[in-house]
């Protein structure tokens, strides 16, 4: 009788842990909404300290800022100005709720602390996924924090990082190997891609209109030439980026056709330079465009580093291969043409989550049927 009661309490306790982590996940999802909104816009996460309405900027009281519940109670409209609240907010909070709950259930053989650290690692990756998808921006600081959570989790759950035993030091070692493998491998791929495929030349038989404009809530710049688009973030992701217009004119700066060269912050015509921040938009015509940039953003190396901290080098390789297929399917569905910008981070992170929950089993199944 005593044994049955003990078993029952153990099961109840496990489900209480699942419920606890799921609720914590919803709260962290609410915080991720703040991070995703503020950081790409150059705002502080702590200032203003309270959440505010994106439409009228009014402070939101705590009782109207409850994860998931408040959005449903308000029926998707703000209480202050009755403007629609983006569906993204409840989706992110719900995704964190399910992610934390799923980790708590799937890794029920691990300690509560280990599961909590895995959850924080997953929340960090989810934040990186959404920021890269919406803004094509990867913040090294967030990636580093995510890597720290992954490394700590590998200490308490060593086998996830590739260790063959449950010794914490072995998990730490393999987590460090995963970090090094992820960062070095993706930096090498980015270097090779830039050398082989980073150069882009467009030639036109007659003067073709071009426009330089800010996009994405002024978070990035786009050069549109005819039916082609070149994103600033892809060209100038590294210091060696270059962008040149040949036989070009600039409406805002009258003169004969000439070569126009762009840097990350300036437009250079002859011996004169002009700060891009002084112009909301620039227009003109050109006969050719030459760009030298990265085919894979340097931020993907930071994401791979965070993945390797918990999933080890095997998880990094799996994420690269499977993420490439996910990215290819996405490009086909969205009809993204060669040379058009596309964030690879989301595909990489989705593949990492797949590895976390069933990667080794999928690899084993594939190798078995390959024979």
C-alpha cells in the first residue's frame, strides 16, 4: 500500500512539474515578445520598464498583460485605444507554453533543473528564430546567452551533447566541442560561399531605374533595380562587402552618369561622399550593378554555436543537412529566386528542435533502411 502511494505521488509530482514549466514558458513567451519588438528597433528591454501599447504607447497594467489569457479576454484588441493586437503575441506565448510542456514531458527522466535549462535554451532559440525570420537579424549576445544555457544543460544532461556516460564533466566537454564545431564550420561555409557565390553582376541594355529605400520599419535597406532586389544586410554582413552602380545617375545629386559606390553608411561619387542617413530614399538610373556579399550571414555561425552547446557536433551536422532541405522547401513554396535574401536561421533552428526530440532515432532509422 505504501509503495502504491509513493508511486502515485511520483506521477503526480511529475505532472505538477510539467504544469509548472508550461506556465513558466507562457510567461517567458511574453518576455520574448518584448525582446523581439524592442531589440531590433534599438530599444532597451528595461526602459520603459513596463510593456506599452504599440499603437498609442500607453502603459499596459499588469492585469491586462497576462500571457495568453489577456489576449483572449480582450479579443485581440487593446484596452486603451481598441486597436488590433497582433496575433503574433499569443502565438509566441502559446508556442513557449507548448515547448516548455513538451520538453518537460519528453525528458521526464531528467531532473527538473536539467529540464528547466533545456527549456531556457529552447526559448533562446525560438527568440533567434523569430527575429531572424522577421528582421533577418541575429544578435550575438542572445546567441551567447542561449549557448550558456545549452552548456549548463549539457552538464546536467550529458548524453544530449553526445557524452557516453552521465558524468557532468564529459557533458561539459562535448558541449564545448559542439560550440567550437558549430561556429567554425559555419564560418568556413560562409567564407567558401562568399568566395564562390557571393559576387553578383547585373547588366542592362538601357538605363534602368534603381531606388535605395528603408524597409521593415526602417530596420534594413533595400536596393531595388528593375525586378531585382539587394538587401543591405546580405551585402554588408561583413566588412568586405561592396556594392557599385555603373553608368549611374542620382536624382538627388544632379550630374552626368558616373560610378556610384556604396559602403554600409555612405554613398561615394568620385571624391565626394554622402551619408545615407540624410536621405529617406535615393533614386536614379544605372546600366549595371556589381555586389560582393555573403551567401550565408555570419549570424548563422552564432546560431550553430548555440545549437552545438546542447546538441553536440552531431546535432550541428544534422541541423545543417536537414535545415538545408527545410530552407529549400521554403524557398520553393515562397518562390524565392537565386540571389534573393532568405534567412537560414529559422530552418536551422527547426532542424535543431527536430534533433532534440527525435534526431538520433531518425538518423538510426535512415541508416538502417539505407543498407
